[in-house]
C-alpha cells in the first residue's frame, strides 16, 4: 500500500509541469519486447531522417545515455541507479540503512524523477529518437511525436536471445520471461502499464519485416506527420 501511494504521488508531481515546455519534438520513441533488438534500426533511422530532413537540425538516437546522464546528475556511479532500469526497487528498510551508511545516497523516487526530467529535456529539444527508458509513456503529451513498438513471436525472440547470449533454449526462455516482466514493471513506474493501443502509433512485427522496411515505414510516417 505504501509503495503504491508514493508511486502515484511521484507520478503526479513529476508530470504536473509537463505542458509548460516552450516547444516539443520532433520526437520518435521506440519500445521493444526483449529480443527485438533495435540499436541498428535506431542508427539507420537517424541517418535516414538526416538525409530527408529539410532543416539543419541533426537527428540523433539515445538509450544508455539516459542512464549515464541520470547518474551524472545525481553525482553517483551508473551502477548505483541501474537497479531502477531493471525494475528492482530496494525495500524500504534497505533504503533507510543505505541512507545512513552511504555518503552519497539517492532514493529510488529521486532516481525515477531524474529519469523523467532527462527524457523530457531531450524530447523538448527535439530531433531525437529515444530507445526504451519508458520514453513512450513519459512523452505521451508531445504532439509532434511518433511512438513505435517492436514485437515478435516468443519463439523468434528466443532464437535472437540464444544467439546474443549463447544460451540454451530453456535458459533463453527464462531470461525472456524475466526481462519482459521487469520492463513491464519499469513502464508502470511512469504510467505505461496500459494497452499498446493507448501508447503507440504503430507496432512492427520484427519477424515479418526487415530493418530497412521498418525504417522506410517510419520515414514515410514521419513525412505524413510533418516530423521532417
């Protein structure tokens, strides 16, 4: 009960000034089921957007940079806040102990609030693709944006995980279930525990479309929505 109360309080306080930005976007967010790797797509998409853009503003893509900048802002090592991205909140009693025994202590709610601020900052600046980091939920207020998600059948994702981590089929399935659940919980921190139709403009099946096909589809949509 306590955690749910503070989660709701945090969300209300984090988003209360969200519409006070002077400008928004253009922005593209990419969410993905575990196993639907997206770094190459994001890199190719940024390159294509820069080719098609009619302005001098360069597109870039971010993911791990959000973690790094959050850690720098909080003046701690990235490892000290990585548990939040893995949806592993510290028990209340552990937070108390660490606050008394650690010189530079940062509570979980402050970490979450910092993530919101950084994601919103880049969304406000625009010309950015943000991969993961609950960006699709955090930036729902931005009109000049496209929110996409990559999905695929479990068996397809398991094969991708096996190849990347050199795991057996059983090990890969266990890892998939664990990471999918952690991502679901992480999204819930930011009000992202909703149906896909409430969060995303388009969903791509990675098992049915090539990276190039997905990128060109997003480029076409970006033109229609006047992001470029």
